[in-house]
C-alpha cells in the first residue's frame, strides 16, 4: 500500500511538472490565435467569460495569479465602482482531480485497452492515462496543429512515446480509430470549436462509429445536454446506456463536486 501511494503521488508530481512546462509555453488564457471560433464564441457570451485551463491552473495557482494582478475572478459591472460580479470560467481540459477521478473511479481496469481522446488539446487525458492506467494505447485526435506540436513535445520529453500517439485530424476522418476504441473521452469537445451544422455532422459521425458493444464513452457535459441544442438523428436510447457514478469518493472539503458531476459515463449497447 505504501509503495502504491508513493507511485501515485510520484505520478501526481509528473503531471504537475507537465502542467508547469505547458504553462511556460502558452499565453495565460491557454488559447492560440488559431482558435478563431472558440475565441469568438467566448467573447460573444452574454456575461464576461474567460478561458482558464483547469489542467494548467488549479485554484492555488489562480489565487497566486490574482494576488499578482495577472488574473481576476471578478469583473466590474459599472466601471470605477465597487459593484463587481464573479467572472465565469470555462475550461477545455480536466483538472488533476478530475483526471484522477476519471482513471481511478470512473473507468474500469484498462489493461490491454485502447483509449481515444477526441479533441486532445494539451494532452492531459493522454498523460494521465499513461500514468494512472494500464491502457495499451492512448490516441489523441486534435484539429489544431499548434496543440499537436505541444503534445508531441511533452510526449518526447517525458518518454510517453511507447503508448501515446497524437493524430492531427478532424475526428470525422477517423472512423477506423473510433471503431476499435474501448474508451472514448469527449470533454467540451465541439460546442466552442464548430458551428452548429458541423456539430451535427460530428455527433452523427461519432454515433455511427462508436459501436463496439460494451465499450465506454465519457462526456462533459452529458450527451443529453450536448444534443438538446442540436437537430440530429442520434437515437440515444438505442445507442448508449448511462452508468451511475459515485461522486462522493473524495471526502476532502476542497473537492469541486460540481465539476465531477459534469462527468458522465455511457456504455455502448
């Protein structure tokens, strides 16, 4: 048990080192100018919103940046007054706690299994899968070339190349990869990066190709929430069964239960 705890805590340190490495290579909002659509959608949000990548910036780091004046948790609703409101934060990555919850409490033993992360971005799901699971292969599919380069840098530096592969592609060109996947992870994957018509096309492609009976699909937010805003031909009841998760596995006070409750697990029928 002591040895297992040491390995887990060592893996936490490695993941935190990767996050620090990436922070040093990215602007503070962790978005590239090449992400035109996502940047535009965040700016069009009815209330002020900023992208704070949860893998790169945990609460302690955000607090430090706020103290240094490099980041803020609130905005002024009437310039020059004390009338302020909380900024809405959005992240396209899982936090360290969410990643551990995913691999230690949501997913079963992944020995010999293939994991595909759709929209792998910074590679957090891939790196955590390498450290916290025995998955035989972890594939990240990412459309943005800048993020693919960053992931490749980390894979080489931390010697993950034997089990992680990044594919620079639109997921709609990856039918065979989806068909062989045992686990597919989709975190806030289409809404900010594709227009509505493209989202419909992507979801219908996903539903057509993730068909291996008993394979698992992890989504944030729920499939119901993602699809409710779109007119698609996806028949959820004929495709997946939602699995109940225990969100009470972490009893610490500072656990963001609301974030954990955004994670949904489905079994393919």
